[in-house]
C-alpha cells in the first residue's frame, strides 16, 4: 500500500505542476481533464499526509516515553497520547484502504432509472408506482435533477412501467445497487379475506450513455411519432410530439413523451436507447466475469430477488447482505439510506478483498 500511496502523491505533484503551465491553462480540454484528476487524487494525498504526521507523532511520543532522562510530566503526557495516536493511525489506515479502491468510471454518471410491474397483476402495478415515487423522492432529497421521460399507467392505478433521468454528480454510485427484483408482501385493498399477497416489480439502473460510448446508425433505427397521453395540458394530445425509437439490430424499443417538443423527446429517447444498449453489452461482459458473478453485492443481475418489502410487519429485508430494518414508512418516502449505506459498505469491502486477494 505504501508504494501505491507514494505513486499517487508523485502523480498529484505532477498534475499540480502541469496546472501551472500556461500552455495547459489555454487548453480548455486538457485543463478540464487535469482539474478532474487533481480532485480525484487530492483526498488520497491529504489522507496520506495526515497519516504520515500521525506516525511521526507516535514515534516522537514513544521516544519521549522511552527516555528515562526526560521530564516526568513530558513522559506522562506522551504516555497519554500514545493510545489515541494508535487508534487514529488504525482509522487512517482503513480510510486509506477505502480511498485506494479503484473508482468505477461510471459512478459519476447520470442515471436512467426504469421501473416495471412484474408478477402480481394490479398489485404489482401499484407497487411499481410506489417504488418509482420512492426513488424520485430520494433523488430530490439528495439534490439531483429529476426528469420523468415516460410513464405507462395501469388501468386500476399504479404504473405498468416508467422511466426517469436522474442527473447529478455521483448519481450512478448511489443508485447502482437498486437494480433487481423487488418483492412486496401485503394485503391488497381488493382482498376481502385479509390474505397477504406477494407481488413484484423490477428496477433497472443504467449509467447514462453518451454518443462516444455507443454509436447508433440511422439505418438501424425505426422512428415513430404519436400523440402524447397523460398529463401535460391541452396540446399534449393534439400534436405528434411523442417519439418511439426501435433499434432494429437488438429489438430495443424506447418511448419518450415528457416534452412538448418532438426534437427534445427524440434527444431524450436517444439517450435512453444508448444507455440500454450499453447496459446490455455490459451485462453480457459481466456474465463472463467469474469474480463479478460471485460478488455478493452489485452484480446487477435483474433476475435476482434483491429485496422484500413486508407491509404488515413494516419490514424491509435486503437479501444480498442479510439486512432487515423496520422503517418501511420512511423508506417508502425516499429515506433509503439505512439500507443503501450498508450496501455500499459491503460492496467496498468485497472490492478490498478482491484487491488484497
């Protein structure tokens, strides 16, 4: 780890020097790249420097304690400092290990979030709607910009499916663990005998793909326009502003009717289409990666039941880390951190084991 830290510090110093170069200052692209790299390296360097200071202080305190000719008060003070310094050094080492985990380049990206009703009929659609609103509330609480791109309402309420773009620094790093099958257990309003039913909804979380990530040829697209439905005012149903894109090679279909402008809907639909195609390619690559397959957290396998929401017991259980909490009401209001934070910690611990193994 020491070699890694010294290499990071050396690279940081190189970047600092480059940022002072007039040729770099006038090159906006290079300046942006180096500024971003500096912001990524700086927390590691600062933590490493703080750890070196603590280690030096510990060595000095132990030297004072060992020196029998030293003033008794000084030796007593050193003896009192040593346990605190050792504890701080242990915490500092854990922090450095965490900081050295390689960052996923997708973590900083915006997110395309898709929620679909699964097995369970009307109850599944109602649950899908609740899940979708839960994520939007969470995103807004965390300061992300939310755009609902498409919603398909079920006949009896709830949602058949819905798509949203969640934009902001680090959106994917927060939402990435939500992909999978979410199961709900509760008594439906239509159930006259009080029996608990089990239904499900699926959640897909994709990093927003850019044009450089996925190239889509015009000849591979079928473009259909239609009148928007649902909310949006009088003109929503009278203009052909909604867009449906079909990617012929993969059969992927995307609709967007959020905007009144066909051009804006086209742009948003293309963003979702690129993200779906990129995610499909990533899923196929992950299937061949044994280390990722065995990972307890973050596999993104959408066929896997990841969480159960039990309404009669006000209980949420995340099956990947064996965590159960009894805070269902606040959780459904978007306060999902009590599960999200342990998930992220478990994922990081798994990454550390892989790196050290």
